[in-house]
């Protein structure tokens, strides 16, 4: 099928179709320009090809519209997917950051726990030393009190001995006095 223009140049349909599609010509605008092209005589072989070509162009326009819609959907989906991936990536980064912070907190709390335990151990050791010094002072006081008690007992005994000695000296003195007095009287 060939198209003839006023200047009698012939254009083959495949060439026309490829040129139109390759140059990004809006096929919707072509249907109105068909009227400007000399149409072949009705019922001729060329007219059938011309009608087939018209149908093919309409089909191509429909397919093109569908493809454009699909491409737009894909672009939209890709945009959504890339946004989701970006959000997912940000979420992963936040998750990693949170895990790192938790690990640091756990590490710090473990250190704090160790420090607390060491402080408790030091407090216990201090308390044990305090109790030992109290025990030692009690022991010393007990020994001292035993010594004092023994000293007090011996002192008490000495006092009693002294009293006994004093009373025996008094008795002896009285006896001597009596003896002296009786000698004086005699």
C-alpha cells in the first residue's frame, strides 16, 4: 500500500508507521490527518490495506495508551518501592542505632552492677573490720576486767589481811596495854 501526495511522491505504509512511531508523533492526532491524505478508491485493494492500516493504528494507539498507563503505574510503583526501601533503610539504621544504644546501656549497667557489687564488698569488709576491732576491744576489756577483778579480789584479800593484822595488832596492843596497865597497878 502506498500513499500519494499532491507532488506524486510515494510513501510506503511501513516507512510511514515507523517514522511516526520513532519520531514520537502523537498517533491520536494522526487519525484526523488521514482525511488530508488521498484515500484510495473504495473497494480497491489499496483501500483494504488502508482500512487495515487504520485499524492497526487504532490498535497501536490503544496499546500505546495501555503501555503508557503501565509505565506510569510502574514508575509510581517504583517510586513507592524506592520510598519504601528508603524508609526501610532508615528503619534499619534506626534499629541498628537503637540496638547499639541498648548494648551500650547494658554494658554501662553491667559496669554499674559490678561497681555496686564492689562497693557492697568494700562496705562488708569495712563492717567486718569494724566488728573485729569491736571484738578485740571487748576481749581486751574482758581481760582487763578479769585482771581488775583478780586485782580487786587480791586487793580485797589484802585489805582483809590488813584488817585482820590490824585487829590482831589491836588485840596485841590491847593485851600489851592491859599488861602494862596491870603492871602499873601492881
